[in-house]
């Protein structure tokens, strides 16, 4: 008996080199397909990850642009409010400058008249006290100051 028969199994013929080559080729193709499948799945996962990141960035940017537009609207509103206040204050300053010019003219008339403050005060209004003349002089002296204490 042969050695193969002593082991207890049937004898198998040795595979032919062509059959071995075909088996290797099939194995190589299966391995290649598996590698392509795995890399393709990873590529799809990478693309999906990039897509989700792009969507997150777009959402974040939209939120930031909305915040910027809201803040810009608030700043524009504040600018309008302050510009209106500024215009009112300018008008108030012009009015005070006109009052100062009027007071200077009255003071010039008071000091240049022969009768002094009493004669002009009776003719033009209630300026008949010396402290009124001093007040007018104080306004002339501090014409850049907006509020005068009397």
C-alpha cells in the first residue's frame, strides 16, 4: 500500500498548473474587487463628510450674515437717532447764537446811548437794573458757553 492510502483518505490527483493559475487569477480579482469596494465606500464616506461639513459651514455663515444684517440695522437706527439729535442741537446752537447777537446789539445800544441803561431799558424792555447789563456782558464774554447761570 502506498503512503497516501495509509492515512485513510482517498488519493487526490495533484492540481494542474493551469488550474492553479486560474484559482490565483480568481483570487486576485476577488481581492481587487474587495479593495475597490472598500476604497469606494471610504470615498463615499469622505464625500458625505465633506458635504455635511459644507452644509454646516453654509448654515453658520447664513447665521453670521443674519447677525451682521441685524447689527447693521441697529447701528443704522442709532445713526439716524444721533443725526436727528445733532441737527436739533445745531438748530438750538443757531438759536442761541441769534439770541447772543441780539443781546450784544442791545448792550451796544445801552452802552452807546447818552442816558445809559435806564433810558434804553425803558424804551426797549425791562433792562433797568445794573445787574441785567452785567448779565448781558457775561453772555457776550462767554458766548461759546451754551448755558449761563444767572
